[in-house]
């Protein structure tokens, strides 16, 4: 199931500033981290502040009828509506694929250790010697 645009639409309803600011934030890649736990109806993420060189942790509990039940943000407006929360909801709509599994995205690939490719020789370095040893001793 995809992440409905209605969460964002409901959250930003009546506040042009909120919808506009969150659109800019998503467009500017300010959503640094996004985790959607569909079973728990829970969204968590990190959103970069628009001006300052910092980012905020954001959590959102999704309620019924595409409404936000509970939410927190580390910014000064964190107890109220803020565009960081709206940005997460919009990001979810744009990025959650139509699968049922838990999805998470990490924006910065540098934080992910490089996948190591192993050759057969790396995995079994002593294989040849082992065979030779057995032949010699029999
Ligand atoms: Zn905020």
C-alpha cells in the first residue's frame, strides 16, 4: 500500500505556508532520513532546518482518516504544526513504494559501509593447500 497524499493534504489544509515550505524542503532534499513503519502507522525521520546548519528529529503517528494522531519535532514549533512534519508526510507520499514490507531510506550513502565483494579465493584461501596436504599424506 502506498503512502497516501491525504496525510500531507490534511495536515497542511488551510495553511498555504506549511504546504509551500514543505514542498520546498522535500524538493531541496531536506528530508535526510525517512522511516515508515506501516504496521505501527508510524513515521520517523530527520529533516534539515531551512536556515541553520542543523537538523531535527521528527516522529509522526498516523491516525484514522488520513489524519496525524501524534507528532513531535525538535524545532521551536515542535509541539504544534511545523513544516518539518509536513515535509516527512510529503516525502512519504513521493517515495513509499507499493509494498507491504517495512521500508526505510537512508539519504546519505556515505554513511553506509561499502559492500565488500569476495572472491572464492577470499572465502576459501586454504582450499588448494588443504587438498594437496591430503593427497600427500595418504
Ligand atoms: Zn519542526
